[in-house]
């Protein structure tokens, strides 16, 4: 079964905005801190009303500002793909513990919500829950991925709920968030999404493929339609604002559920699409791979020949072609059986692969005949490589002979070497020259190398 998290890498398919967010995480963290600190400064200066939301008299509390600044540093240090360090976990634990302690002491009336006249406002339930879930999301990432993503979703739902409450002009269970506090949390949401962009349920919204586009459209429609309906009810229709805004809460639930369904649907479609693509790649690979040796088969070699011929025509990149045939292979099959013959073919493929250079392609042309397509850097270098291949095949006789239960197996090969010419009508011309050189090698007594005349002039 396909492991979606480990085997899929969509780094090339992710929208550019995510890369920019990752590269500018420091700036986002600075903006997050700035919004919190500016809101706190206006609160302490008694000018919070200048930056209040249009439907709220809330202000940024010092505890909220301190916790958001700690989390901004933690989000920046715990960038995408990195496991949370000790300092990141400490900052998250400090922010979470501080806001919970403050809220608990306030609830127990150990001290009043607004202990002095230096500032006004309090830490709302929404702010407390948002900071707690953001702390858990950042601290758990890498160790407890599922729990971390659940906390991220909870944090985003709280932020979305606060935005909806502000635009509808209603108050939920814990009061409002100050405008700058909400802005700081929006920057935190961007940082958290960027840090978790490699999670399969997050990145499905960030793909530029058809699946990603469809998931984003579903999420946007599921957000805008209920939100516009709420704006109509509360702003134009004049729906009475009850003590508990059940309609606004239902709209939030509808939006959140729609977004989750869009993400899950996109995830399932992406898994199915990747499975289909993987199956197609396997079929394509099987079509050009020899089932016995694992080398390219004739169709696969032909593809490489076409590409190399095109490169020669366009850039003048020289290409060498080596055809070689195992000597007296029919005798091996007749004497030792076809199983031993197959073992010889596999042994030849295995012993030659370590000798190849980067860019060289070895394939099975048919039966006991092989072809090597080689980068022709220096003609002498290719002839030396071919000689090493001939010796390696000849030495294979000792390895196979030790395993044979009957008479020793003697393996050798005859080689024909040619090169592609810019004047060739197609790659077949070079193949024919290499094939003719191969027949010359067999005529010369086998287990030797023959060079086509056109290529021999270059070697000389």
C-alpha cells in the first residue's frame, strides 16, 4: 500500500506562495510580534480605541502580547521540515502555561481580570484557546504529527470564528479579540501553515495540480457562501443579536466542516491520482526493461538511440555505439540447459554495470546480443572501456564454472565499436556499422574487439 506521507514529494508542485512564506518566516514573525506589541502599547497609552475593531471595544492584554511574541519566535525557529528544538518546546510550554495560569487565576478570582488602571481588557476564552492550540501545534510537530495537525486545525477554526464574529458584529462565549491581536494571530496562522506544508492534509490545498485547484475552490466556496449569508442576515436583514449568537456559530461550523471535507476529499483524490501515476510509471518502465537481466530492452535502447541522435544533430555531442555478442551461447544452452544460459546472461549484466561511466547505457538488444551507448569523450577512452568489458566477461567463466555441476562454463564475447556521425540519416546507420564490426570480430576468432572503419580513423 502506498505510504502517502513518505513516498510523495510535492516540493516542485507546491504553489510559489508557500516557498515565499518559508523564505520570509522571519518577516512574518516580526509582523506577528509587531501587531501584538503595538496593540499592547496603545492599550497602555490609553489609546486602544484608535485601533479597535469596528464592532468591538477589546484591547490587547499584556499576557496575550507576551505569549504571542514567544510563539512568534518559536514558529520562526521551528521552520518547515525541522523537528522542534528544546528552545522551541520551552517557548511553546511557557506561552501555554502562562496564558492558562492567568486564565485560571482570573477564573478563581485570585486577582481581577483587570488588576490596574494601566490598561483595560482581559484575556478572552478565544485568545486563551488559540494560544494553547498554537503552542501545542508548534511543540508537537515532528514528534506527534497527528495531534499537532489536530491542534493546528483547532487554532485555525478559532481564528476563523473570531473573524466571523468581528464581521458579523456578534460576541461568542469569551468576548472579542482586539483587532491587532487578531491580526497577530493571522500572521501566526500563515507561519503555522508554512511550517506544516509537508503534511499531506495541509499540502493538498497547496498543490498546483487539478486536485489542489479543486480542493481550494471547494474550500473557498464553502467559506464565502455561508459567510456572505451571515453578512446578509446580520448586516442587511437586521437579525437580532441574541445573548448567544447561535446562527453565527452554526455558520462557523458549516464553514469549518466544508473546509475539512474539501481537504479530506482532495487528499483522497490525490492518493488515487498518485497511485494511478505510479502504476503508469511501472507499466512504462516494464515496457522498456528486460525482464531477465533488468537492463533496458530493445525498445528502451531504441529510445536512448533516438535521443542521442537528436543531441548529436543539435549540439554535436558525440556518441559511441558498442554491440557485443556472447560467443557460442547456443552451445551453453545445449550443454548446460536454458537455466544456466539465463544465469550467464544475468551474470554478464551484473558484472558489466559497475564498469560503466556516468551517461553510459547498457541494454539487451536481443537474445545473447547486448548494446552499449556510450558518451564519446575521447575515442581512446571508449576503446579502453570496451577492453575492460571484454576482460570482465571472460573472467566471468571462473565464477560460473565454480557453481556449475557439470562441465565448466566458458563465456566470452565479441565486440563491434562504432560511432554516430552527424551525416547519418538515422541512428540505424551507426547501428549497422557497429553490427558489421561485430561480425568482423567473430570472423577474427571471437573474444576480441573490432572497430568500424569510420571510428578507427578517429582513434588513430
